[in-house]
């Protein structure tokens, strides 16, 4: 059974430093759940390099940007196949801008990742090389879109679009005149006149060919100048497109900076409020603790006073008991005296 998709996403978006610990914990959890097959599949997962992790962040967190890159790659390949120079130069400028934007986004995602490497030490050049490789190699592009890249890739680049070879075509050499029978003196004179005329005609033809070659050379030079001007114009257009893209990126970054500063101010305000509330809570707790201490002191005093009063009560109880006993004794003595007096009154001589 393959590893769960949420686990794969977590593994390949967390910084590489935590990959092994997260993977091993997932392996142990699968084993505890009684799923050794999944545990083995998870254990086979390998940690990506930092550059591959940055590319995986783009694929998993910003898939729409990676999809745009794939569309641009297809357009570049089509322009190369059709030898459309201006279109290829325009797309190449877009490629540079798109790759730069993706590298900047990877840097931002890495900065937001908890526990990631320092932003100043990120291998952004390897990220750029991998994205350029994805633009030219469909297999690398598939690995990038999967979000499971393990190593950075590289590619030399798209290169220049081949231009058709041009060749200046001029007239061919004139065929030599056919040889004739030996001529006599008159014929030789006529031949000399004919030869002079032929040489003149030959000179005229050569001059004509030279003029034609010069015109063709001038036309070729003008074509070359026009092509150079077109190339310069295309370069300027590409530079304008690149500047426009940089300006667009700057505006987007400035908007992002404004939002970030607003969030920062709100967070700082919340922090100040939380700190004040914490201070108030601490003061309230200190007051309660002081009150508790005072109550404890008063409680100890009350307990001491209660003990003293208990002792006084017990002493009073003992005094009451003793007094009651004495009262009883005195009452008994009085009764005895009264009895004796009565007996004396009833004795001899006491009755009339």
C-alpha cells in the first residue's frame, strides 16, 4: 500500500532537516497500526536536497505557477520547431521572467517555513537551473510537477534558433567557343577582328556579371543590415518585455510588502495588547496572592485565638465542676447541721 498523500505532502514540504525524523515516526506509527507493508514503503522514501525541497515547495504550494511554466515550455518548443525567431525571442524573455519570479517565490516560501535553512544560504542558482531544465526536458518537468524531486537538475539552455543558410547566386561561366578548321590569312584577319569583338563582348559580359554580383552583394548587405536591425529591435522588445515584467513583479512585491507591513502592524498591536493583558493578569495574581497571604496570617491568628479560648473554656469548665462539687459539699454540710439541730430539738427536755 503506498504512503498516504497527506504524509507525502508533509514530508516533501517540511525542511529537509526534519525529513528523517518525520519519516521514521510515520514508519513506527504504521508498524504500531499493524501495517508493515505501508511501513516498508514509507521507509523507502528518501530525503531531498535543499534545492529539490525548494522546487517541491513550489509544486505543492503554488501548483498554478508550475502549470504556467509547463505551458510556456510547450510554446517555446513549438517556436523552436517552427524556427520563429521573433516569437522565440519573446518567449525566451518570458521564460527568464517566469523563472526569476518562481525563484523569488521559492525564496519567500522557504522564509515562511518553520525550521528551514537561512534565506541567505539557499541554493537559488540550483533552483533556477532545475526550472530551466524543466522547461526543456519533459521528464524533468514531470518530476517537478510531482513535488517529489530528490535532486536538482540542470540544462545548458534552449540555444539560438538556427537560421537558414543564404548563398549569393551568380551567372555561370560562358562555354568556350567550338574549335574550327585552320583559317587562311583573310580568315585570320577576320578572326582577329572577330576575336577582338569577342574579347570586347567577353569583357562586357564580365563587367555585367561584376555589376550583377555587386548588386547582389549590396542587396545581401542591405538584407543583413535589415536582419541586424530586426534582431536589435527584437532585442529591445525583449528588454522592454523584461523591464515590464520586472516592473510588474516589483508592483506585486510592493503590494505584498504593504500587506506584510499591515499584518506586521496588526500583529504588533495585538502583541502590545497581549503583553498589557499579561501584565494586568500578573498584577491581579500578585494582589490575590497578597490577599491570600493576609488571609493566611489572619487565619493563623484566629486559630491561635481559638486555641486560647478553648483552653479558657476548659479551665472554666473545671472551675464550674469544682464549684458545683463544693456547692454540693456545703449543701450536704448544711443539711447535716439542720438534721442535728432537729434531732436536738426532739430529744429529752425539748418537748413540752
